[in-house]
């Protein structure tokens, strides 16, 4: 993990939209979308589909997501920085090694894999479509504010990281 010192940046005033950003922790968003997916599968059974080896495939994707999230948390801990996604300004290190060489948001990618596994388990097209809501919500209300905070904290080091690593995959 590369630890880059923070560059002092003047604080900007918060707009009203800032007050609704970073409010709901991503695990809660993941859970809410998972519940929505379950509800959609119940309400729209006509959109169910068959899938051979459904349980195996769904379990493999969900477990891969859990493993990815766990690996990311361990990387943050070993770098001595915060894992709390609602307080990105508290980051003390810019983690750009390990899985962070391939994705700037591998924890959210892991959450999405868990949801894809759940959607395949439910075997319902409407449930799978709900994952798009997860991605759109996280991009706007979680990732964009995190990116602003990391840019403010790490300046050019974050800009360089952002230029070479994609947001999701």
C-alpha cells in the first residue's frame, strides 16, 4: 500500500445535495437492493427463468463477492486507513495495490457480485435488473463523493491513480 501524505486543501461549503450523499452505508444499500430483488421475484413470477446449476453458479458468484470484500477490508487495515465508506475524508492512506490495481471500488464490485449471485438464485429478470439501480445509486451518492474527498486529501497522487485504474472494472 502506498501511503501518500495529504495535501492541505481548503474546505468547500456543502450544498444541499451533499447532505444526502454518503448517508446510507453501502452494506445497507446492498441489503436494501437484495430485499427489493426478492420482492420483485415474488411480485413478478412471470419473469422467472430456468438456469441449469443455478445454486452452484449463484453460490460461486456470491462467495467470490464476499471474498473480494474481505480482501479489500484486509488491505485497508494493513494500510492503517479507514474502511468506513461514509467518512472518506478520514482516509490516511491511498490504497492502490492488490485488487486496487484493477478497480478503484472493488468492495462495491464485491457487493455487486453478491447481488448478481442473489439474482441468479432468484432466477428472475426483474431481480437482476434491480442491480442497475444499485450501480446508479452507488455511483452518484457514494463513489462520486468519495472521489471528491480522496482528491482533496491526496491531490495529484489520487489523480494519477484515477487516470490508470477504472472506477469499477
